[in-house]
C-alpha cells in the first residue's frame, strides 16, 4: 500500500510564477518529511525538509508547509525558473527508511 | 566533498545470471541505504546499514538479493540469479548518524533480458 501520494503527475508553470506541489500521506508515524528533485539519469537531490513538529520551513525560493491534521504537505517554489524543470519527489521518514511518492514532473515555460 | 558514487551506471544481463552493484557512501556517513525504482514507479526502500550491521532489510524482495557492507565502508548488492522483474534503477543513499537527510547516488540501471 502506498503511504505517500502525489496525485498530480505533472505541473506546467510559467517562468516567474509560483509552483505548488502537493503530497498526502497516511502513516501517522512519519516524523520527518523531505522533498527531492530529480533530473533524468541522475539520483534524487535533496531539496528541503521539515520536521513533524513544525508547520513551515523556508530556504530561499523553496518553502515547505506541513498540515499534520490533514496529513498533507506542499512545496512552494517562487519564482519558478527554467532550471526547476525536473521530477519532484515527496518523501516521508519513519524508522530511518523513506517512503516516496510517485513524483510530479514540473515543466517551467519561458 | 565527493558525493555517493555507484558502479556500474548501467548493467544488462540475461535472466539467471548474477550481478553485483557497488555503492560508496559519502565519507563519514555511517548510515547506508539501498532503494529501488521499478518501471517508473515510486522509489522503494530495500535495506539499511549502520556501519557494517544490517538494521532493517524488510524491503528486500526475496532471498535472491544479498547485501553486504564490509568494514562499514562501501556496500555491495548482489542479485543471484537475476529475474526479469529485477529490472529497474537501484539507488544507494547515505546519511550521518542522527541526521534525517539522506543523500542519493546516481543509481545503477539494471536490465535483465
């Protein structure tokens, strides 16, 4: 059973605008959440993370929001840039291991 | 600082053959993980080492898969004998003890014909 879900397989956004990626989870034991970015033929690159005791973490253009009661997190990228075009994975940690969503492909249009 | 490295980057073998994948974690990272992505689906956990000890191998598909981490440095993942459904991309990741962020290697793409 998939415990982490990214329901939007793709997202297209204009350069300079905000990209919002969503992720839902079912396991209440997850204590840490991470976002990874992946280019073709490369491994996932760590982007930003948030502890389950917080509701927001910001790093430059990237902000992650966590709504524990709704078991939902989101990643905001603003402003979006052409280099942001990639696959973004949401991951949740319990007992060291990460559970991943299926990924959202982001395309930033010029 | 060198990242996680994996060898080979690609491997094409026939069903029934043996393949060994290697992972070199970031220096000083005691945690080492193996993950797999099959057919473009989600990335799934296989197992976790702390130094040379297996902490969790609950994700290993079956006994055709054997992972080792000699001396707590690099790790190998052997598939013997390989089956068609073993095809996919095998990722290795590492992290410092007590830290949540895992850093991934570029992966090994395994194709079993």
